[in-house]
C-alpha cells in the first residue's frame, strides 16, 4: 500500500504524508531491489516531512556512501553522532566508510564500538569477520563468523566463511573437527556434509570424503555440488564407472557443462573405452569451443592411437585459444615429427624456447631435427645455448662431438667426445643413431677402445 501510494505521488506530483516507519520501509525496499534513484527520492521526501529523523539521516548516509560521496557521508555522520552518540548504526556506517577507503583497522575499531551498543550483534560479527578477512587475519575472522553460527546454526554464509578461513591457513584437520562438531548439532545440513567431504578430500581421506558426499546428496537429492565432488572422489578411488554415473546425474539436474563432459571423457579413457571418451570430449568442445583442455585431450587420444592427422587438427584448435602454452607447442612438434613435417617441428620447438620452456629434451629434440635437415651450424648454436644451463651433460657433449666431426672440425669433435666419455662412456652409442659416420672414424674407434681398457 505504501509503495503504491508513493509511486502514485511521484507520477502525479502530488504530496502525500507518510509516517516515519513507512518511509523507512519504502527506502529499504528500493535499496534491496537495486532501485537507488527511487530510494534517493524517498530519502529526500522523507527528510522534508521528518527533518529530525536520525534513522532517515542514516539512510541518507548510506546513499552518499553508495554514490561515492564520502565527504558528505562523513560530515553528516558527525552531526548524527552529536545527536545520538550511542547509536550503533553511526559506527557501522563509519566502519563502512573506513572499509571503502581501505582503512580496515579503523573499520574494526568502529565495529567494536558498535558491538558494545547493539543488541543485534550477529550483523556486526559478520562485518567484523569480513574486515579481518581483508587483513588476512583468519583467526579473528573465523572467531567472528563462528559467533554468527552460534547465534544461528543455519547461517550457511557464515559456515562457508569459517571453512574458508581454515582453508586459507591450511588447517584442514581442525576444519574436520569443527565441521563434525557442527554436524552433531545440525546433522541434516547438506552444506556441512559437503564441506566436510571437501576437507577429507584435501587430506586424501577419500573413503571418508565419499561417505560425507553420500550424506550430502541423501539429504538433498538435487545437490549438484555434492554429486560433482562425489564423482571426483570416486575417480580418486579408481571407481570410474560410478564416477561417470554421478557426473551424468549432474547433467540431468542442470544444463550440461563442458567440465562434466570432460571428466566423463577422462573416466572413459581410464576405462580404455576410447570411442566413448572421444564422444564426450567432442561434447565438451561443442559446449565450450574455447575450452583448450578439451581440444588437447582429443589431441592426446588421437596421438596415442596413431591418428596423427586428427591430432594435428585438434592441437591447432588448442593453440588458437592459448598460443603461449609451451606444452601445446611440444605436442605440436611431436605430431609434426610423426607426419615428417620437420620445418614445422623446428618452429614448434623454437616457440617452446621463446616461451621459456628450456627443458633439456627441448634442446635435444630441436638439435636432432636440425641435424636431420642438415642445418648443422644451427644445431651447434642450439647446443651451446643448452650447455650454458646444463653443465656436464653427456647428451650435449656427444651431439656436439658428432656435429663437429660432420663439419670437419675434428679438433673440436675430439674435445667434446672426450668430455662425453668422461661423463658417461656407455652413452656413446647415441652416435650410432644420429651420427653413424663418426663411429666409422678409425681415430674415434681407437679413442673409445683405449678408454674402455683404461676403465677395466
């Protein structure tokens, strides 16, 4: 009735009288539904009719804060505090201003004052908890959120925040104890069972986690999060078909997600049901074409099956989404090698190095491809770069030896060959694979024989 009357007044430019309570209800309603312009009009008209109302003035402070007019809000708060120095809302609004300004310690001081003045402490505890979170003071944050729960055991927002504090401090065992105590009091809370399962999962106590998630979905058969976590736990227990069944339940309860499709595909892959895995990976990328993980899983499956052209197609999709992922470029080069596209393989390995993936196997693979292409000087350059990071590597020394012999620089070839022999004599067999002509060299054969005799 009050809302209808108020909106009618605005449309007709008439002036109706509203008592103080009506104005407060109108303003709070508009704030709750996000109609701030109407709330602002209601505050103005309310103060025109009730200019001495502290409650309306506090709502005006709230409007100032929302609009970012902090100076006006602070000035009005000082006036209100002189009128009612024991009004807890004054200190709550002060704390709000402090918090928005990043002064969380001052906000806490004002909230502590409000706590001594108010009978409704729960909202203040909640605000205090948030301020301590901003300061990464998880102990005090948890203490205040716990007080909220003691006052109302169905305050699930506070419960999530308590568990979040435990998580941030990695106090998972303590979190388990807290949640079990909470469940003793509120045993039919699916949220608590779900959170308890999460803690057991983190602690790798998978059977206990599974039991917790079972209770969560038993209490609420439409609890999607419970089924998802249960499925993940079943994966860890290598019960892949049961995991698939639970992921499928989530698809029945809500719109399909690429995440669920991917997990189902991975379960089928572990069950060696590759056609089913491919089917679900394709569903995942259809649902979310920008899911590079889906494209890569398709790549790997086809690569392992020897379908290199298909793998090439899918890895190109992944690289279009994330061209700065060196692991994708590694796979790209491996595929190109299988397809005998050696220049493309070189390009991929070069990209890995540019992106900072300077693993020894990248340098070696790039060197071997360049050698195959006859780009011996480029191969030497790559190995010298590798040598700066990987000292005393037999893989590098033998390859440098082989390259220098091929380039007719025997002096350097023997120097690196001797270095390689000292590091790992047996590894000289690599020369037979990549530089067989070197082993035909009589001097090389003699050096290897002499060293072997010396070892005996």
